[in-house]
């Protein structure tokens, strides 16, 4: 059994059933809609970076170690897979068609029709073991993505080797800052005045004052702190229409809903995979959550105990809605 928590109090006790479409957990409380968790794809190796493309009604995500970009259609339940020539950390659709990816140490354009990858610019050329990790676009359509150092074991990286970059709409790149361990989740407030950011091994969420016109950051401060043993390692995140953050907590098998204004945890949604990696809202009403997970670095015994590790999950009934993902505008 699995619990869904509000604060630290278990509210929902979820029954697990295997169905032909995947692994489902569901429950109800009173007259509330059931919270249902279904495995829709996988298992892959290191699934990451879900992005809902509301123009096409499809979900984009990556398998970092598998070196794939996936595009899943919930209507047809069909998936298209694109091979990438290196580890790919993030994918976002382009307004002009196809997608932009942060892969290896390059920003590149992926053509969905020809399946060709065209390098735009390369970063961190002096750090050949670095690679891009998470990325997301701001409201103007600039693509922000960060790098990290070599990671021979999950969460064990070359320290302070990463940087956060911005790919502008004219295809130029600027570096916002460096000294990053594992560059991860990004989110912006609805008025675009605050950018939230996660460097995973800081075990916190940081906020910056954000200048949307100039794409500059100022006044960095911590707004959430986590305990590694009880909460897990903060990874990818998204934001809902109430300004609350939803954060995938690696190694803890949960997504936390938090209030960055008060620094408090509001809810925990548990998954049948310990290494939850990222999340986004999607679906026609942006009220479905998609959550990725990993089995990278797990032993055979660990995989046998948690066979859904590395799956992508679809969560309904949360009673929350997200904001539309932004396409790259270059």
C-alpha cells in the first residue's frame, strides 16, 4: 500500500492493481475525485524532463542514458522515439517545428520529420565529461538549461562543475552562473518576476528576481529546504496555477507539493519507483501530472523489488492545474 500525504498526515491509502495499460494506484477520500497513478511508458533507464506540448497534445521526455527523445500521444497511446548521439538532458518543442534539445554539452535542433539533429552551439568545451541536465523555456521562449559534472554513481558527481545557460531566441548563449553540482528544476511565477531553481545537492529550492526583458537574475535566496534522509534529493519541478511548486524527490519515490512563499510542504504523492526524477502538468485541461523516474545504477535485486522504476507515470485526480509549457521561440 502507498499513502498520499497532506503535510505529514497520510490521507489516502492506495490499492495497487496491475492492468494491461500499466501499473495503477487509486483511492478516494469522501467525495473527492480518485487520485490515480498509471505507468504509461517504460521502463527506460533514466527518464527525465517531461514537457507537455499543448499545441499537439503530446508529451515529450527523454531517456538520458538511453540517448532518446520520446514523444507520446495519450490519445493513440503511441510513442515515437528519436535517437540522439549523446546523453540528452532536456527537450522542448520549437515554435517553428521540431524541438530544441540540451544534449551532451550542446544545444541542438531536432527535426521530427527528417529525424536529423543540428548543433546550434556548444558549451563547457573545457570540461569534456560534463553534460546538460534539466531545461525549460521562459515566457519569451528562451531555453534555459544547466550542466553538471561526471556522475559515475547517481547523485555522486564531480563537484561544482556545472553552469546554468540561456539559449536566446537569436541562438546566442549566455552563462548565468557556475559552481553548480547538479543543475535541475526550473519554474517561473505567473507574473514572470521570480525564477525558481534547484541545484540538487544543495537540498533546497532557490528563488531569483527575474528580469524577463533582459533574461537576468538577481537576489538569490533559499525558499525551501529539504532533508535528504526523509525528503529525498530535489530534482525536476513544475508550478501550478496557485503558485505552488511540485518537486520530484529522487531516492524518496515521491513528488512534493510545496509553498515557496512559506517554505512549507503541503502534500506528498508516492510512487512505486524510488527514483522519481521530474514532473509536469499536461492533458487538455492541464490537470494531469506526468512523472518520470529512473532505474540507472540500481541493482538487479532493487529492480526486482521496484519493477516500475524507470517508468513514466500519469497522475489524475490531484485537484491542481498547471501552466502551459513554453516553446522555444528561435
